[in-house]
C-alpha cells in the first residue's frame, strides 16, 4: 500500500488523454499532473533541450513526492527515457514501450504506421521497438507537426484539422497498414479527424497502453492507494491559458482547477 500520488507530465495538454485513461483503469489513485504549456511543443526542439525540460519536470514530480511517474509525452519517451530512468530513483512508465507492444500485437498483416512529432519520428525509437518485438514487421512513419498546435488550440474536429489529417495520413493509409500507432498523447484529441482518413485501420492509443502498464507496475510492487476517501487530484501548468480548461472538459469531462508554476525553478 502507498497512498502517495502518481505523477503524470507532458509538454502541454495532450497528457490529459493519459490522465483520462488512468482515471479509467486506476479510479482510486490520485494524480499530480504537469503540462509545460509555456514551452510547448517539444517535438520541434533539440534533443538536449527536451532532456533539460524533462529533467525539470521530473524534479517537480519528486518535489511532490510521487510514488511513480508516467511520461505522457511521445517526444520525451522516445528521446530521453533511458537518461531519466538512470537519473531518478522512482518507477517510470513511458508511452513508448506499452504503445509499441500494443501495436505489435494488433497488426495482422505486419504492416504498421507510426505518427508523431518531428523529434519523435527522427529518433526512430518507436520503429526500433516495434522491430525488436516483431522482426517481420514493416513500419512506415510520418511526422505530423501541426497536430500538437491544433490540439493545444482545441481544434479537435473542424475543417482545418480534417485537411491536416488528410494531408498527413493519406500516404500511410495507402501503404495498406492495418495498425496505426499514435506516438504522441496530443493526437488522440484529434481522433475523429484521424479516423476519417484511416477508416478501418486499428488505432493504437499510447495513453491507454501506458495506464494499463502503470496498473501492472502498482500491482507488482503492491503500492496501490488504499483509502476510502475520494481521490484528490492536482493540476499544474507553466503558463496560464484558458485552453487547459477547454481540453480538460473534453478529455476528462470535468474542468479541474489549475495552478501556474515557474518550472524553470526546478
């Protein structure tokens, strides 16, 4: 038993899709969330900058004395997960491994697609993990840099998002992929637009896979929260924005109070 909270962090509001799945799979757990809204997006930044920012986010989470952390960001997971695991003595779940495992299990014809930020796709981490899990798999990757600002803007289902999805994803759909791994937690917010292009292709949501992995981790370590008191969650951002409330209502069906923190101090 461990009644401390689970930390979840992302480059912005996309990680709320992970929080939504944690609420579903671990309804008795408490969450501390941090969205780096002042510095989003991470996907167009250098690897060194992403590592610097993610270390600050980890320092914030340790200051909150969390019992485990979910890196709810595909860019961080694909570029910095090994360094962060070596730097910090706290259980870490990222979206890379569980997402790749779910995709490898889902594809029948062994032709899969991966979409993510420029930094994520450039790293090749998701592709390497998929091939390590299933040597015969063919992977086609596509960077979709406009998806993050569209999600942050709250443009989940409109003609601009539809057009971006068509331009980005038509090429992948034409490759006969039967599974598409969404390697960014912002992208599930645009799921309706994505499905208009992909049709019957199986969509692999890394948010759900990460929540399932965290549930397994808590069970293995016997550190579930054991309290009859209703969970109390904490939400923090690095820059005040009314978009957080809008996305919170969309992803979590509730607008939670949020506190602005100077993440540079960490």
